[in-house]
C-alpha cells in the first residue's frame, strides 16, 4: 500500500497583498514643488483633513471585507483535523505503520503460503496427527476448526492446540462454534448451557454479556482464539419450521442486535475473536444448507429492514471482525448463485452497500446446498465472490485439491494475485489486532 501524498494547502492561506496605493498621500516630485499663499495653504490643510476623515471609514470597511473574504477562504479549504500539535505524519502514524508492516509480511510470503492462510481445515481425532501436520507445515493452513468430537477435556484440547500452533509458521486461527443450547462444542466439559433463545427471552442483555465472558474464559483455557458465534439471524418462522431452532436471540432486528452485541463485546473484550453469522440471514429458512439449497424469498426491502439490520447495527458499534456467509439462494439479489458464492451479495451488498471491509469466512463448502460444485470449484467461486477464508477441507488430500484449484484459477487469470493479497492482508491484520501476530518492535514499545 502506497502512502497517499498529503495535500499542500499552504498556498491557500498565503496573506493577501494589496497592490493599490492611495495617490492622495504620495509625496510630490521635487520638480513639481509649488508655493501657495497663507489662505490657500489653510484651505488645502482643511481639505486634506476632510479627505482623511472621509477616507478612513471607507478604508476600514474595505479592510474588514477583505479580512472576511480571507476567513471564508480559510474556513472553506481548512483540512478537517485536530489542532496542529496532534497531527501525526503518515510515517509516524501507528495505523499506517501497521498497514505497511502487513504489506511487507505479505510480500515475503510465497503464493502457497498466502493461499494456505485463506483456509481453515477440519480434522478427525483428539490429538495432533501426521495428516494435520501436513496441512499445517506443507500446505500452510491458516487455521483449524474443532468440533465436539475433537474436544474431550480441557487438558487434552489445550495440548492439541498447543501442538498445532507449534507447527505453524504464522499463528493459527483455532476456531469452534460455541453457541450454547443445541450447538455446544464444549458439552463434554461444561455440560448444558442456555441457548440464544433462552437468553433473549430473559429480556436481560447482561445475561448475554456474562455468557460471552464465560465462553471466552473457557475457550482461552484450551487455546481457542476464534468463536464462530454469535448467530444474528432474525427468527421469523416458528421453532418447528426453522432449521436453527433455539439458536436465535429474538424475532426483531433490534432484539437480536442488542443481545448478540452484548455477547460479542464481552467475548472480544476477554480476548476471543467473534464471528457473526449467517450472512445474509437464515431466520426465515426452512431448508437446512447441510441437506439442500434453501431459497430465501424476501423482497430487497424486507431483507434490508429485517435480515441485514443486525449486521448494520453491530457494524455501527465497531464490534464486527468476522462474518460468516451461508449457502442459500436469495433471488431478490441474485437468482443464480448462492449467497456464499455471489459477488452481488458479498462484494456489492455486504462490502460496498453496508461498508464492511473485515474478514468474511464461508460456511462449510462441503454442504449439500453446494452439491452442483465440487469443493475445489466452490472454493474458487467463493474467492471470486469476496470471501477471505474458506472453510471446507477435511484432510490433506482435499486441502491439496483446493490449493490446486486456486493456483489454476490464478494462472489462467480467473483470480488475480491482487485479489489474494487483499484477503491475506485482512487475515493478517485481524491476527495482529487479536494479538496472535506480535506488533512491530517500534510500535510494541509505545
């Protein structure tokens, strides 16, 4: 990223210099000297005094007008900034220095290493194994995801994640879905915990905040730094019809945003990254993307007023670091591609219209909603749509297939290298903000 040259406003504030002089006060040239009588001199003296008295108000008025014009010019062109003592040159600005540092990191990575950062892998078993090692060391996976079958105890999970981090060149996102209720990856450890629906029904957002803090403490004990939660879908069908019963905080956007926001803020303040889901919304879906492709038949107006609203509200609060896209057809925006593979719904609506520039991760690319594509094909389409992280490979073989498909797409010009760099910059920036990647030494001392 190149520095943007600062505009030079100096010439706009240069003092106004007058080039007009009053001839009434010009000394006469010596060869023009003339003698006058006493009465004439008296008349001329009083005439001069009168002229001065007449000229002073006019001159003062002209000076006032010139000053006002200058003040208007300054007000119109003055750059919006704090006082001069607080202005930080770009070279010294911490955010600018971090961005340059991230650029330098990306420039040092090979293409294989960059592509690996864009993939979070699943694996089987409860201990570190050779296949996982291959995905982390040779295929450069940027993270792992743990399910209930990977988690049996605090000590076991902590050892597994410590071994995984030790193999990674760049610190990993180690993730899970810890929502509570029916989606409880820590069930073997924590037992039953309340669902989002139960917490929302309490009417007390403090309960959501307490849940976020306690989840973060439990996850950090085990070396998990990314929670793919909370759900911000707005429930508009009954529990018997919805595909995600008890997983939603409420039936209005404001209620969902209030409770999800309280959970998310507490989770992240305690040191675990949160991820809101499922973009663009599953609150009205009656078909599970694990089984088939849901068709989300809402108008654009209803989508904006209901389903997009929690995203907008949480973004305005500065709480959103990651969003998960889901696999559903939304004909009001794109009648051809599922949302997770749709440039319209990711790049246009989410990034451009809503202004979100953080990390976007797909839901599992192996789900039957995407059955018309293989996982490698879906991975290419997901990157083209604007996703940064691909969730899908379950072993080193499927990981290699995804990497090969992405390399081929880059080689034939379907995906640009700049597009890959953009995602990797977002990923590394989030890892740095979360404390996974150390700050540059000169910033760490401040």
